[in-house]
């Protein structure tokens, strides 16, 4: 899939290229809104411009991802790519499937400016997405944990984030007992790198959430 995206970027002729997932749609005002935003950001020379999959997360009209921390949460669908720069930086890495888009967005953040327009300009139809296939969810579980443990700081925070991350995918795979057992044996049982937070840890997380909520004006 990601190799096809690179091929599309190579064959395209325009300055900006939208990659739209096969099971999703853009809204009628997508082109107008994205074009207006590109013109507004010309001096900042963005290399990626995304838009929301669901509700607005911050009060500002544009999110430059500077508040996201190490792990950039970037909506992968209906994203505009500045074609010349994306090709120059090597595009997507097929070997990182199925998280190649997530790793790609994080790499691009280190190379230049990326923005998320705080408007929902797409209709996502997750119910028929490849993402929810059991094998894809399992790969996401292991790849995501590896990324969190490598990049999140401090390490105790990484352990807790990895635990919550695993629980999300374990719940998504709850109807496949053999897969949840595999996750338990491989990631959760007596694993010093992944740790369930204590009550004290939960209080700290709650304080962090309230501070973040106040900063972002949510």
C-alpha cells in the first residue's frame, strides 16, 4: 500500500498531492478550504497539511503539532503532501507497514513544518478498513509498543504509555482469545518494560491531563 502511495507521488504532476484512503471520502468544500490554508501558510513552507477526522481538538484554527510531544498524532487520511519535498525526503517506507504513515509523519515533523487544519473535511468509514483486520491490529500493537519504549521520556512514563497502548489493542482483539493470550505472554506477563500504573501514577496522569486541557483551552 505505502509503495503505491510513493508511486502516486512520483507520477503526479501537481505541487500538492492528496492521498485519500480507498474507503473514505472528502467533503465538497475540501479543495476550497485546503487551498485557502496553503496560501495562508506559503511563508512557512509546510510539507504536510492534514485535516480532522472528527471533532476539533484545540481552539486555534491550525495545529502545528508542537504540543504533541515525541509521538505526532497526525490524521493520516486526506492529507496534502508537498510533492517535491516528500520525494526528496524519501517518502513512505513500505517496510514499516502497517505503521508506515505514523512513522512517516513523525520523520517529516523533524524535517520541516506540518500542520493540521482544525476542520473536518473528510468522512471516514472505519468499518471496512484494513486497519481492523486481526493481523493488522496485532502488528500495530507490537510496532507501537516498540516506538513508545524507544522514544517516550522519561522511561517510567514510557512504561505506563506502553501499558495503556497494549490494553487498547488487546480490547480490539478481545474476540480472538489466542491472540490476546499471545499478547499477554509476549508483552504483559512479567515484562519490566511495560508497567501498569499505580494509584499515585494515575493521580499524576490526571494532573497532567488537566494542565494540558487548560493550556489547549479545551
